[in-house]
C-alpha cells in the first residue's frame, strides 16, 4: 500500500521514466520508483544482449544437431557398436515368405491372376507379419527382393550376415518400375522391425533409407565392409492349388520351392 510522504514531494519536471502509476492525492505526488533515461537504456541494452545470446544458443544447438546427423551418416556403418551388434544377431534364414493363387479372371480380354503374398517372421515360419493381395496381369509373376550382404569385419563374430528385403511384385509384361510395392521403399521392413530396436529412431530411419544409395556407391560399400547390395528376382508361372515358398540357398540367393496347397 502506498503511503503519503510526510514532506510532500512535487512531481519533478525533469525528463524521467516512471515505472508504475503516478497518482496525485490532494496535490501530493505519491513516492513511486523512478528510473533515469541512462539506466533505462542500460536495461534495454542488457535485455537485448540476453535475447541475442538466446538466439545464438539456439543456432548453436541446431547446428550441433545437424552436424551430429551428418556425422551419423558416416559413422553409422563403421563406429556404431549397437548396429554391429544388431547385424551380428542376425540368424541364418531359409524361408522368407510364400505366395499362392487365389483365382483368375478375364478383364476386357486380358487375363489377371489374383495372388496372395505372405511374408513370414524371421524366427517363426508360421507367423505372418505381412499379407497382401494383388491382381497381376498374366500368369507369370515376378517377385523382386533386395539382398544386403555384410562382410566379416561388419559383424562382431567375424562371420558374414545378410538381410533379405522384399521390394515389389509384377507380371511378365509389366515393367519392374510399374510393379506393386511389397514393402514401402525406404521404410523399416516389418521382418526386421526389432533388429535395430536398440538404436535411436533417427538412426534406424537413416539406415533403411540409405540402403539403395549404398547399392550405387561401390567405394562406400568397400569402405563399410558390405560385400554387396543387389536385387534378386524370382519368377515363375503360377498355378492354382500350389504354394510357392521362397527359400534361401547356401549362397544367399532366393529360390522357390513348390508344395501342394493343403
């Protein structure tokens, strides 16, 4: 609560900056805090320095984040122990999915084959992790996979490993680039959703999105001890009543094993 001064002070005529409300009661000026112009300019200058420092700190932080991400691209396949451990944990695979014909139909004089494609879990052949249906022109179907083979130095136990990624499916008269996607390009494949769980999300996204870029850079493949990244297309004339099981041979190639549909 404001109190009146015993010796009333007349409001000064000199230029001052007043902080608060100046109230006159019976001709008496209440004693409010006054700040000189020089002190005001000093405070404004100090506030400006604080704001400028905060902005610069923000830029530094953002710059460090960008630098860290740029370095991650270079280091991920060479120095990241979590990634090497994840690749080391890969086990040998002998089956990566299957397909079967659901039926055939004629559309404007052209034969279409309705087919179901199933991708199975790495640790359980009976577990379906992806299931899609397609209508493919013709009866010769191409199944396109991407194989990534890691060298001995890339894994901790010195034994090479491989990843098998499904890309697309298309008919015999369809250009590959117009085929249907199986897995979303650049996204984390469902079969390997748990493989890089120990890595930060941005590192996982970086790894999967960079696979194809690495395939077109032999020098980088050699530098990071990746033996090869290449496509493997399996195609066959499909028939109803059969299941086409996709398996992997000793050299890492994908092939089909045909069994009756039970």
